[in-house]
């Protein structure tokens, strides 16, 4: 599903879809709608069903959006570390670093 299609769904339907399609994502019932969308897309990127460029939202993000993405990548980092998937670990760390740079740039600009 495209990001636009996911954003049109209600939070409840999105949660049900995520639980049905990717039960390995933990904490979905406690996430906000945007967090579920990001987790859904991150999982599809991890499985190779979606290109990496779809994982990040377009520019114009807020600090809270970026921090939510950082939290998602930190959970992915912890999962890959436990699975001994060092290539995935490297990607997650690079993504966290990139997002932290964006947060710093946004804070410096304001």
C-alpha cells in the first residue's frame, strides 16, 4: 500500500492491518497513527517490499516527527542486534545518525 492509502485509513483499521500483515511489529496497539504508518513502512523496507526512499517522509518535517522516526529505527536496531543481522544494524545506525543531524539542523534554524 502507498503512504497516501495508509494515511486515509483510520487508526483502528491501520492497527488491525498492521497486526494482521506484520505481527512481529511490537507495541502497535499503543502507537499513534503516524507511528504505525512509519513502523509499517519500515517493516516493508526491511523485508525488501519497498524501496528505502519510501521509508522517510518528504521534507518539511518537525522535530517531533523526526524523533518518532528515530525511535522506530532504534527498535529496528535493537531487533537486528538480537538477530545478529549486522548489515541491518549498520543501516539502522546510519539512519539514526542521519535523522539526528536533521533534528540538529531544524533546531539551529529556529
